[in-house]
C-alpha cells in the first residue's frame, strides 16, 4: 500500500481563481477543488455521477435550473449528465471534495504522480 501526503500532491489550475488536486483508484476518483474568493461559475456536464462534500467556506452550486448556497458540511449528489457549476460565496475561499465513479479520463493525466 502506498501512502501519499496530500500536501505534496500537485495542484492544477482549472480556471482563474480555481485549482484542484486529484487522487484516483481503479473504480473511483476524488478531487479537492479550491475556489478562490470571487471565483466565477463555469457550467458544465459530464457522464459521471458526482458526490460532493463542502469542506470549507460556502459555495453556490447550480444544478440544472436550481441554485443553492451550500455551507461547509453540506453533501449532495450530481446525477450523470446534469448541467452544474459552482462558485465561492461570501468573498472567502472554499474547498470542495468530489468523488466520481468511474474515474474521469479527462482528469487521469493529473494522476501521473501516482505512478512514480
């Protein structure tokens, strides 16, 4: 079993003010996304189920036509194929843990450190 120190896992920019760290297994993947204060939403969709846990701060999530403020400790599910997006609220940074099943092929290149 290999143990990784989260502090040493590389962070990758997503868009201005937003970055993420990624860890993958064979059947699932987790990402921690950090939204800087004032980050803006980027609506998107993908064919993967996504489980979301707000770790820090408050995030405004758009899920389909619905917009909700989700504080730290909030958890919810995004069904596959559902348009969604997120941005930080309250002028403060926030961090969100997302778990995907199966792993997202578009994000797998960021997991090269796991092969070293």
